[in-house]
């Protein structure tokens, strides 16, 4: 298989980096999508200490793993969010939170994201995956509704904050892959188009395709791949199971994660409603050759079993496009 299968480490940040490497290797993963969380990848240390990145690469090599992307989701969330509050303090580095002044947090988060691009380049990867935050997500289901001017201002705020960040991405030859996701500036099909337009469709900003966030909104993850073919910079595999039985709804009803009364839940890959074969066919059709990263987030299953099960499922269902398969079968070896 030409495309590597990786494990996203965001849900494993409570474990030391080397332990995650050991586990991922034992399960058969090719590498990691390394989160800027815990001791997995610390942006400030990567830039300040010349020995830091080589040490990380040595640990990966020790366990037969590689890296194609890093994740900076948590800090990215603070760049455009309004309000900034205790939720953000709980997930971002203390140096980014600082004194907690909201605008100061946003500016420090933007600087950290720019540094993440520099650190990624130093690590030898060309993609940073993450969130953007959103000034206007809070208005999605608000009554009374806001004016169009408020929505327009939200996209302008996004562009004003992200264009300088993306200038740094361009300087160091790294791309940002935004995870289209509720609570972000781009959370569905039309908001993705609007976000890309707000940035002038500059190539530095693309998409981390995660079908779970489309399925529970009744959006077509396959059509999304085909329509945004030139912007699919990274792929996260996470499944969703819908449970709409007349009582359960999409908004979760303020119920706890994995409560069966919710209208949907993330489940282990292959246990939900994502049409994986059609999705992999679409990725083949657009020529996507990057990593397939498992984002394991099933609150109803032990993660040590689930992560191993997920890589087995993907390897069973992921297939090369016809031309690649033909070339591999009939190539003449000198």
C-alpha cells in the first residue's frame, strides 16, 4: 500500500511519546500524526533546542515509524474564538494563555501557530493539521438571528488573523490543513467555500478531511472529497454512528459523551455510518497519496483494542487506484 496509515496522537497525550510509539508500532501503524500536546511535540522546544527534533526522529526510527504531519488543533482553536474562557485555558499551553486577556490569547495563539509551521519544517513535514476557531460559531443556532453584516465580519476577522500566519507557512514551505468541524469557521460545505474565498483561495490553506463531522450533519463526505479535490491536504479517519430514533437529535441535548440518548457518537472505524469504500474510491479518484490517519475517539470501547482494530480495518478496505495496482503488477524490473 503506497499510502501510509498513521495514528493521531491527540487522544493519547496522557501517555509519554515513546510509549505511544511503542504501541502504534506493535499494532502495525506506519507512523504518527503527532499532536502538539503533552510531551509528544513541543513547538517552543523544537525551535529553541537543536537536539529536540533529532531526538524525536530517533524515537520514531527506533520503533519503525515515520511522520508526515503534526497537529496543532488546540492552539488553533484560540486564534479566532469568541468568547475566550476557561475552556481554552484548559487545553492550550500556559505561555499562550498568559494573563488570559482574550485578545492577548488570540495573538499569542496566532504566533504559536506560525511557530508550528517553522517547527514542522524543521521536523521535515509539510503539513500542520488543526482548527481555526470562529468568532461567529456562537450564532449558528441563536435567536434572534444576527445580521449578515455580523457574519461578514466573522469571515473578515478570520482572514485578518490567518493571512499573516499563512505568510509564514508559505515562507517555510508548509501547508495548513483545516479540519472542517462544528465550532470552526468552516464546519460544512458552504462555510468551507466561504472560508476559502475569504482567504482568496491561497494554496497555503487546505482541508483535513474527517468524514465523521459530515455524516452526523447529513452531508456527503464523498462529494466533499470530489468537490474540494485540490484542497484535501490530509485525511483523518473517524467514524460516526447516527441514532435518530424520534427522541435523539443532532445537537446532543447537553448529554455526556457516549450517553446513548445522544443522537450520534464517534465509534471505532467500520462500526458507523461513514461509507468507507466509497470514500477511499474518491480519494483514489483525486490522486490523494498522503497519510490515512486514524483519529480514534470511541468512548464506548477500550482504546487499546480500538486503535488496533482500526488499523486492521483500514488496511483491509484501503486499496490502490487501478493504475497504481496495474503498474505494480506489470512493472518490469531491470
